[in-house]
C-alpha cells in the first residue's frame, strides 16, 4: 500500500499556523502582564477630544522690577488671540512670593535670613500687572514657592563659598536664575551634594506658610503648585493637599533629591495626566519646552501640539521669565515667537482650546464630556497610539508578535479614533 497521498499534499505552513496563532496570543498575554503598569496607566489617562494649549511660565513675582513692563507686553500678545469659544490665550505664572534681602543678610553677618515679599511696596508695579492680567483672563496664577530655594541652604552655601556672597551684594534685586542650579531646589538642602532631605515637620510648616502667603496676596489658595526644579516628595504633597492645593504640575516624573553631580535624581514610576499622589494630589504633565532664548521657535511649540493632540493629551509648554527679561533683543524675540505660536496654532488647529491648568485639571478629573472622550472605540485607538509611541513597547510588540493583534485592533478603530482630531492637520 502506497503512502497516504493526503499527508504528502499537506502544506507544512497549514500545520504551523495554529502554533503561530497560539504563540502570538501567549506572547501578547505575557507582554501585557509584564507591562501592565504602562498599559493600565495609559488606559486610565484621560483622552481629550480637542487640542489644548497652555504656556506655563515660571519664576515670576518677587524679583527684577523690569517684570512689570514685560508682563504687560506678554498680556497684550495673549489678549490678541482667542479660541473658537472666545477664551483668550493663557499663560500660567508660577509665582515666587519672596526673595533674599541681600543687604540685610550681609549686615547681620549671614546669621539669619531676611526676605523681601512680593507684597512689599517695592514690587507694587509687578504685583499690579500680575493681578490685572489675572482679572482679564490671560494670566493664571500658580504657586511656585515662597522662595526659589531653601533659605537655610542658601545661607549655608554662602558661608561655605564666599563667591556666592556677590549674589547677595549685587546691585538691585537678586535674580534666582543666577544661583547654582542645585541651590534653586526648594524642598531639599542642596548646600552640599548630594542633597539632604528636610524634616517632614519643617516641610509642613513651610508649605502651610507659603500657601497662606499666597492667599494673603491674591485672596485665594493656589489650586496648582509647581515645585521649583521639580524636586519634591510625599511630605510636600501631603502638606500642600492639607493646605488646599489640588494639582501639581510635573515633568512626567518626580525627583526627590540632587545627586553628587547636582542633577535631580528620580524616584518612583512615570507620572501621567490625571494620576494621583499618595495625599490625593492630582498630577498634570508638562514635558514640552518653549524657551526662545535658547533658540526655540514657534514651530517647535506647534510640533508639540501636534504630537500631544495625536495622543489625546494636552500641550503644556514650559518656559521661564528669563526668556523675557534682560537684553531687549532677546525679550523682543521671545515675545514675537510667543505671538507666532498662538497664531500658528489657531491656523493649524482651529478647534484648539485655551484653558488654564486648573480648568484643564478640573475638567479631566470630572471626565467633562465637553473635553474628555468617553467613547470606547476612540479611547482604544488613542490607547494603542500612546503605547506605540513608547520605544521599548514598540520593540516588544515586534519581537513577540503582539504587533499583529494590536494592528488589527488599531485598524478596526481607525475611523472612530481619527475623526475627532482631523482638524489638527
């Protein structure tokens, strides 16, 4: 009897196909389990229906009096632009409420710290401009800190390095941008490196004091806090939350110390929009940058809006007052690029929303249907897009074969996921 003809005619690929399917499904499950933190986090992160652009600017407040004129110029630019709902373009101001009184500190031989408060008459023009911009809806006020450093650490550093005394002795009001970068962190003692943590009770007292100071100056607690240099910890969050702060702006990660090299050191996993800290504080992510003094053009900001919109995320652009102070040509260029940024964004994204960070966070927290997407198919599509943007997840998907079911699901949800963002170009 001859060989079974059916066995000879059988295609080897047909017998391998079920094994391949089983392998892909098993590998996908293993990958999902291994990367469950990212998968769950990206799924829980709100998906926005429309682009959002907020320019977040830090370090304003107690400091050079030149700020008043520059803030007036910025407010005029913001007031020129409005979204389709009539909201004016917004710049958040991360406010510093005090700065060193160098003359008094040197006069007492560096024995104790003396400060100038934003509420002092000396800063009246700056404070009036900030308040007027807030009342007109172009400035949104956020807490950056009572100072942009830890005062005892500053004094200790000056005692140990007489060259720093020139910062206190210089003419005019000291500018914190001129301090060594590690010293600009408020919530650690970086007078020596690596930095040392501050006692929890000291942190609590300082956090309560700066929130109370903000309330005295502006008539309300700050809803949003921006940790100076993004170095802070659970004790800071807990004190802020107890004092009335609801939201913390992050760079997508929390740093808790300064290392031997002076750089911030990371602690904990990545932070996503809408995530919560141990004290119930809600996080907002700001990880794109718009620093015209460093050569950033409006097109860079526009690229950030496009990328964030594709991922269903808001665009918070980080910038600093240093871009707008000092040399006149530098400031003029920065203001011009700011103007171009809003003009280009409105042209490319007609449905862009100009919100304050507080309003954005509140709408995300309550899943406001005006802004936050609830449809399952759209959320699935954007979720896959977010995962694809993470390099190591993309590589894993190729290696394991999980790219196959992921691509099929992405294609199946394409129409629903692409439509809400079609106006973004």
